[in-house]
């Protein structure tokens, strides 16, 4: 266990300062610390991962922020919704003859004299939000960590914070740095200094960028240090561990007429510390769907075990779907689908599903059952009622707002592995305006190519997506052309409740088997080729997209049994499912 000076949970900044002072006393020049760790990050990684400290770190969300102390260690799980670029800050400075550091803080611990020798470093800013559509069962157990010493200590620091502006946000950028910098006054101890260039991007409201996220959810401005830009991409989901700073009593001072208007890029105005907390990241890791299983069973992927779980899940889905076993088989394959490669414009592995023959009587019965079942199985889920009014008014694609220099999110800015249900049964005849036509095109592109077109006003940029799409409709959907169209034929309305243990096993199953490697042996490949040739001769309407879909179904079906190669038995099952589907369509 580390000593008081290295209390990584309650006093992480003390550990940062101690390691910095130790490095400087050994003869290292602070100029060499730019862009690299001097031992602080290594100290925290040992504490978190080698000593098991990660489980002790509280998770920052809209509930825990009420009691988490400022300047303590926290975890934040979120999706990168916007990248705010880089900023420069005074990373080290001389206080008399002593070098001090401002790394991982907003407010300098001691005043920085204008004559002080300083070192300017760089950090990145990410605007992160809770993963859109995150279901409540994914939340890990809350960790309550309080320390009387830390409460007293941080109470004193809070007073200093209230008495000054966010000093460390005077992070200035040099002329011509990326983005559209704006003038901002630097303030040190409340005294203005010469005008500099601030490279930040803001928005008029910290919550207005989240139209499809619960207003109680908590965004976070994450500051990243010493990390290559290629390590993080838009829409990726991460767990950040770092120093939490938040001031609910902060007031933006904008008294100077010279700076009062016209500078909406100011991060303090657009993302003020009293609305959006800061997290100074010490370490981070990218999260996959598996990481959101709170109590995943420790099981090996053995075919016999997987087959038992598959059978139980299939029975559950059959009950959900009114005893329609064929629909349950296709739904299971759909829930296992994921984009595992791209060949040109083709997203290989996707399997969207259109269950039709719904009507206004059956949708209120089976729609909520299906939605609830999927919410209980997958971490990120959404449901959209598709109407003419929705298409004509919805903001689906993210758009760049150059007045605030921010990326305004849209309903289709989703994390990898999200599931999206479209209820098309309320879609009636009507006229689409220009927005509606554009939204219909965006949805079709997502369905066909797993891409979302981001609008940067002067140009459009296609961003890859990996979203499972399920459409409920009366007839075959004309707006959303799915890979599989299947008439829905329920025959009963039975109970479909499941035990907590069963749900845990099914969540593990869906998250695990979809990532299994897969191959097709040469002898099976020859059988498939012969079968496809025969199918083409029997029905000239069958094309390459149908062949690709059948191969995807074969891959998913064999993986659903825990197999890593397609067997003849499973290929025969694929053909039988396809025969039953075509019979229904006829």
C-alpha cells in the first residue's frame, strides 16, 4: 500500500507532484517531460491494475457526481462525441527556485509570476457522453469512497477555486494551429494579461447536443495527455481513469466589453465547469460490448455448453415472438451479426432484418415484448417510431456548427454494437420535404452500407458504422431495404420472463460468440458453390447479394453453435431457413 503522499484515490495530485519533484531532483529538465510520463502514470497503472485498485475507483455519472470529491480519482465510461482539438498550457513553471507542475489540473496550485520560467505543453480535449442507448443493467456496482482527510483538504481547495477563474484554461495555441482559434484573455490570479489565441470549441448548451440522450445523463470534458491522436476515434467508447474537477458554483465572468461578445468558441462559456465536469486522464482503455456485462459468467466457448445456451435463448425468443420459431431463428442470427470486414462499399457480416405483416393490433402486443427482450440482452438499444413527421423534422446525421465550432450530434451517431429498432407501422401516406428526403436517404445508406454521412457544410464525410437494424412494418419496407424480409406469423401470447442467471448467460453468449474466428473448409466451399449454381438455375432472380446473405447466414449459424468453421449440417439448416422464408413470402 502506498503512503499518504501517494494516496492515489483521495489525493492523486499529491502523487503527481511527488513523482514530478522526485524526477526533477534527480537532475531531469522539465523541458524533457513534454509528451511523456516522468513516472506518475506508471505509479497509477501499478495501483489500478497490478494492485487491484481499479475496483475501488468510483464511476462518475449523474448519480455519483453528488458525492464524489473534486480532485479525486474517478472512472468515466463514455463515447467520444466530439473532438475539440488540442490546447497548450503551462505544464511546468518555476516558483522561485523550485520547479512545479500543472499537469492534470485546471487551477494552478500557486500563482504563476509573469517573470517565471515556464514550459508550455500540449493536451487534447474530447467531449464525451454516456453511450447512447445504454441500458441500466450494464451499470457496475457503485463504489462509495470517502475520506475525512480528503474532504477537508479539498474543501480548502474548493475555496481557492471559487476565488479564481479556471486559471489552467488559459491554454493558448500558437497562430495557425488547427481549428478556428479565437481571442481570449489570460488570467493569472485575476489579473488580465495580453490577448492570446484560444483553440477550443464550444456549444451554446452543454445538454443541447444530446437530443436523444436522457437529460439526466452526464457529459464530460476529458483532457488527454501524451497519447497519439490515432489511438482515439470519433464514436469509440472508452473508460477513462483520471483526476475529477468540477465546480457547481463557477460563474463565467464576461464583464470586459472587448471580450463580451462574438467569442462563442470559449470553452468556459460553452462548456462551463459548473455544467460539464473535467476529467484529466491518467490512463484509458477502449471498451467492447463484453466490457458492459456487469457479472459475466466465466465460461469457455465449448460447443456443448454454447449449444445448451443457444437452445434456451431460442426458446425465449420464440416465446417473445408468439411461438414463431422461424422468426426466432432469424432474430438470433440478426442479434449475432456484426461488420467484421469491408470490401469496397460492402459491409461484410451485417444482417438487417425486416419483420413484416404487423398491423395496428399486433404491434402494441409484440412490439413492447420485442423491445423489452432486446433491451435485456444487449447493452445499447434504441427504438424509433418512423413517421412522415419524424422524417421531416428529425436530426439524424451529425452536423458541424462553425459558429460554435462544434459537432452537433444526431440520432445516428451511435457506438459500435448498438441495436436500432424502427417501428414503421405508424408510417402513413404523406409528403416528404427536403429534410425528409435526405433523412430517408441517410437511413437507406446506413441499412445498405453501414455508413453515416456527417455534414460538415462544405463537404460530406462517410463514417463507418456497425449497428444492428430491425424493422417492424406492415408490408415490405420501402424506406429501409433490409437484408432479410420475413413475414411475422405469431400464434400465441405466452409469458417470456427469464431468470437473472439465464439473462447473464445469454448476454455472455451474444457478446462472445459473435467474435469467434470463422472459416469455410475447401470441401464445404465446393458444396456451397454447387448449391448456389443450382439455385441460380432454378430462379434467375437470385443475385450476388442473395449469395452474400446466405454465406453470412452460414457463418452466423455455425458461430451460434460455438463452431469456428461451417459444417455441412449447418449449411443445410441455412438452406432450410431460406426455403421456409421464401414460402412465407409467396
